[in-house]
């Protein structure tokens, strides 16, 4: 039975990772034509509404689904009662959130500095309700150790956003609607996608026949539900708050230094639509790689195996360095070529290129946040990451407010404040890790990774320069350069021990402890 559970966990990670990659690819296919349809001003309105929706939906997509899945494994005979209780909580939160967004759309739009986004906010209000319904159903399926419905529902949501969002936006343009209405119709596609995703989850839900003859009181179940959900939700909310700081301050501060509202919205649209999706690709990839390491670390901690803990810590940080450092350097070097290729002819392109160049420096720190947060939680210090996130958000808000008010800095304050925020969070987390975990080779690993990255990418740049006079296709030149850099980096990484075959084919544990088994559902979300 243990082997079956372990294989089920590995299968779940594989399914969710595959769906995440598909969703990312769909997102790229969605954002590029959307930018061309809406323009930077329309994207400013679109992202203003989307960021508000993203913050309000954090509860339904993080803490509560995790709590539902954990409790369903703790209380085997109470699964139906737990689901009904969670469904009541989710639907109440969803209805309240949807009504708040719809009826307070004008006030929220003014608060974020984009009054023209009110219509988009009203059109996205239904999505808040449906994403809460989906959250309850996803938590139920995850409690059954079935990750397939969650993965498929995410793909359905992304695909509908692509097809319906672009279709609605194109219809609005054909009817000669302005940027505000066109952005709102694009948002409507997202609301339709969340509805269809929820419908799919409803039809895939199957009743569990295993029910206890006597039930625990709903008050006790609710208390347990909230006790599990609160720390996970708070950490995710702080991450969402970081995005809201950008939304709430950038456009307002740009207007304070003399930009009109439309120009401020356009500048924010360049940053949020062209820069952020490209920047977030590497940290998102690392999140999937880091997940399988956490249960092994928890098992080593429970067994008090210091040597095994040190090996896992070294592996975790080697993988972080292996992905993030070349990702950051490569992103900085090819940011100009890639953005010109993806967004050719789009207004605001010249603004986006230097923003991505600065933001690329934050990639290693962003990946380290994922790694260090997971490690601290595995060592039973879940509040430390929340404290560091809160301090980092404060640093971001203060630096963004001060720097964006300087005319010579302006929109450049956005990536600079993100870099400062990520750096502060990582330094605090690393200090806490130094206090609570065994010693490991952090400095050696990262210095080795930086050296290998510099050699590999520098060599690839020379190849690019030699080929540029002979190869006319910019796309082919980018592909060849990236392929050469990746191949050289993996060769050098293997030679110097930064990458090992055991990283992709780990040794099997003889037996997982009860502690490791009980944490699987929770750790997958970290």
C-alpha cells in the first residue's frame, strides 16, 4: 500500500507539472495576440482587473483546497461532510467576493489608479465565484489523491481564456469599441473559462462510499479546516500582495510626476503584459522541479539523518542554481531579440526591453524564495517565510513609492523594487536556514554555477556573433544561440558536479515515514 501511495504521489506531480507547462504555453499564445489587439493602454485596463481577481481568488486556489485534501485523509469516514462544509465556505466566499468586485468596481478602479478598468472589473466578477466553486471541487479530488481533474480543469480554463477571450476582444474591435470595452470583453473570456472549468469538475465528482456511522460536529471540522488553511493562505496572500503593490502604486506615482492617466496605464501595460510573463517562466519551472525533494527532506528530518538532510539541501540548491543562474543571464542577454520577435510592431516595445533586462537579475532570488520557503516549512518553521514575505513586501512598497516618484526613474522603479524585495526575502530566509538546518555547501555551489554559466553563455554569444553575418533569420539565430548555451552549460555542469544523474533518477527509499506520508498533499503546493 505504501508503494502505491508513493507512486500515486509521483504520478500526481507528473500530471500537475505537465498541465502547468501546457497552461504556460497557452498563456504565451494568449498574451501575444492579446497585446496586439488591446495595445498597451487596453492591457493596462485588462491587467488591473486581472490582478484584483488574482488576489481575491488566492483563498480558493491555495489554502482551502490544501486544507480540504489534508482533512479528507485525516478523517477517512467524514469525507462527504468535509466536502459539504468546504463547499458552503467556498460558495459563501465566492458570492461575497463576486458581489464586492461587481458593486465596488468604480471605487476599486479609482483606488488602483485606472478608472477606466471599472467595466473590466464588473466582467471579471463572475470568475471570482466560479473559481471558488472550482477550489472546493479540486480540494475534494486532491483529497482522493486524484490530481487528473485538477490538471484538466486548469487546461480547460486556460484554453477557454485563449479562445473565448481573443474572440470576444476581436468582436469588440469589429464593433469599433474603445480600449476600455475591448479589455472588458477579453476579461469576459476568462470568466467563461472559469465557469466551464467548474462545470467539468462538477461532472467528474464521484461520491465516496466510505462514510462513518457517526459524524464529528461541523464546528470541530470548521475549526480544523481553518487551522490548516490559514498559514498556507496567508503566505500566498502576501505573494499576491506584492503584485497589488505594483498595481496600486505604479500608475498613481507616474501620474504624480506628470504623466497623464492614459500614458501611466500604457506604461503599466508594457510592464505587466510584456515583461512579467516572460520573467516568471523560469521561477514557475523551478517550482515543479523542487516539489519531489520536499517529502524526502521531511523523511530525513523525522529520522534525524543529518547526512541525508545535508545531501538533500545540497541537491535542492544545486538544482536552484542549475536552473536560475543561466536563466537569468540568458534572459538578460536575449531579452532584446525575444521581445522584438514576440511583440513585433507593438507599442511600448522600447519601454519593455530595459525593464526585462533589470528584472532578469531577480530570477535567482525568485527561485531561491521557493526553495528556502519549502525548506523552512519542512523544518516545521512555517511562520518564518511569512515574516520574510511581509518584510519584503514592505521594502517593495517603500522603494517603489520613493523611486517611481523620481522622473528620471519612473517605470524603472517597478523591476528595481522587485529585485530589492526578492533579495531581502532570500537573505532573511537564508539567515533562518543557517540557524535551523545542518551546514551545507551553499557558497561553493553558487560560485561554481555562476562561473559555468558565464563561460557557457559567453561562448554561445561568440557563436551568435559569428553567425549573425551569415544567418538572416533572427528566429533561427535565437534558437541556435539558446541551444548552444544550454548544451554547453549541461556539459560543464555535469563535468564539475553541478548536475548529477541522481537528480533526475533518485534512489528509492525503502520506506516513507508516517510523517512523510502525511505531508505529501500539503508539500505539493509549497
